[in-house]
């Protein structure tokens, strides 16, 4: 998964068909799903997947109302088309169901 490098890159990537995963190194729930994310990237290859470090990009989290991590936002052509942004733990199956609704 590509790592976000700057807020400018975030704005550029929003113009495509992009899934942003908001995460952090210290997040135990993020670590649980991490091994299975490559399978979802392969399954949903119409998306570009980008990891956003919550601690590095706290302003983006505030601007996008990120409540908990991991959280997922989908942008297509600059528009937010999907948000999976709840505080509870997310299973890889739940993330798969979320993505399937936005293909």
C-alpha cells in the first residue's frame, strides 16, 4: 500500500478512485487487519489504496472527521463517495463489505 507523503498528494489522489486508510503504528486494531489488506487491494484493483499516518497528518484527520482508526475514506474524481469511520474495531470482512458497495 502506498504511503501518503504530503497534504498536496492527498489532494491530488482524491481526484482519482482512491481508498485512504487512516492508521497509526501504535494502533492494535490496525495491526489485526494489516496482514489481510493486500488481498483487498488485489480484489478491488480499480481503487488505489493509500495509507495515511494519523499522527503525521492530524490536520487531514480533523478536516475529514476521522473519529477512530483504522478508518477508510473513498474518493472518486474529488468527491467523497464512501466513509467507514466508526470508533469500533473493524474486521477484514466488514471492510470488504464496505468496499464492495463502492465499486
